C-alpha cells in the first residue's frame, strides 16, 4: 500500500508543481489504542493513512503498560484515536508523558451508551432484560460517575456494529480535519464501510432470530457483550464485570453455577484476551462444555480467525449461534 502511495506521488511529481504537498498530505500517521479500533481507522483511512495499534493482537485494552516505544509513537502521531468511556484508563498518563500536542480523538463520543448493570447476577428477569435497555437510555448521560468500576457507561460499544457506525463518523471527521485534501476519500471509504457494518448487523439478526429466545444465553469471562445482547436479544452471564481487573465474589460464582444448571446452559466461552481459569471452573461445576473462543475486545493475529473487525464479529456470531443451539 505504501508503494502505491509513493508511485501516485511520483507520477504527480512529474506533472505538477503542487505534487510535493500532495505527497506529504498522503502520509497521515495515526495511532489507535487497540486492534479493533485500528482496523476501523484503516478502513476509513485507506491508502492515505498509516495506522498502528498500541496494544497488539489478543491484548487486553483495560489493563495495559505502555512501553517507551508507545511513548514515541504517540509523540510522532498526527492523530491519536481511543475508544473512551473509561476503557483505556492508562491513556491520560501516556498522552501526558508523550508530549503529544493534540487531543486524542474519542471515537465513542455520541454513542447512545448503556449503563453497567448492578453486580447481582440475578438474571431471573431474562425475558424483560432486552427491553430494559431501551427504557433506560435517556438517563444514561446524567450519571457521570465512571471512575468506579461498577458504575458509569459500558465501554464495550464495538460489539454492536451500529455503534461502530458512530465510530466511523467520528473517524471521518477527525481524519478530514487532519488531512483536508483527503476528506472526500475518507467520506467515501466511511460510507462503504458503513454498508458492510449494516450487513454484519443484518447477519447477526438473521442468525440469532432463528434461535428460540429462551436458549439465547452465553457464559463468558467478563461482561463485554452488553450492546450485542441488547440489540439481538441474547443474555450474557459473566463472573467478572465490565472490566477485567475486578474480582468475582464466591457468591457470584455460586450463583452463576446454579443459574447455568437451572437454565440448561450447555456451553461456555473463553476470551482471547483474558485468563480462562475462572470461567472454566464455573463451567465444569455446572457440567458445561467449552464452546470455543470469542474475540471480545482484541483481534487475532493476521493469520487467525478474527484478523479484522468484520471477521471478528462474524466469527463471534457463528460461535455463539452454534453453542446456543445446544442449550435446551
Ligand atoms: Zn472488556
């Protein structure tokens, strides 16, 4: 891709005295906090933007120790993208340390957020759960306390492609500001990618609608599928809350085991970016089988099954659908 940009610049150099400025504009250096976001930025940026992710494949975006190399990458970036909503608690310090002159672009801005649920695992009210998101939305923004783990908006917005469309709009705006000559291209790339996001949404809806509602239950390590669950009517059980650095209480674990048995949940999932031990312990006590691995907040390596956001989303839907069909 770099080669193509270089040739375009070289061709214009022969034709036009403005070419030097054009070639320079074609080289926006963007940094994103984690792989899922970096992929979406590269979809919008196309050949004009070079994107790198601070956290690598299979990494946990909640807990991260920036390296001296990250400090340099942020300092040298033209645009820095983060998801926000408390996901990347380590970013403020990195930005300050790096001496980055701009403000990071918070791509989840303007997303209609859901609040983190209270930490009771009393999902006896499943049937109502799916509507409950809708009534509550209006209050969300008033509740500003997101410094405590069990409080504030759910940061895992990308697990619903409808939210990623908002990311795309924010990314188009930020790249167009950094590189006005590319604005038309960013808008065109963004529009094309939003079509793909809509087809992903449709794919999930079609697959999941075919499963009876009382079988749509999934056990994972931590609560990263709230937006997915609200949108497609799936209940997720998880021993950890919405951040990976909290701990599950013995009471929560016992409650989940009972619930797994009572509700005939037959399989459970690992997460590519998290320690599987707790979820394994719960599953084995409840007699459930491993359903495989879900990519919740980190892409796989390029040769894995979730090398892009679109692949990750489809892969997760397929895995979940297969497992939910076994619940009875
Ligand atoms: Zn998470």
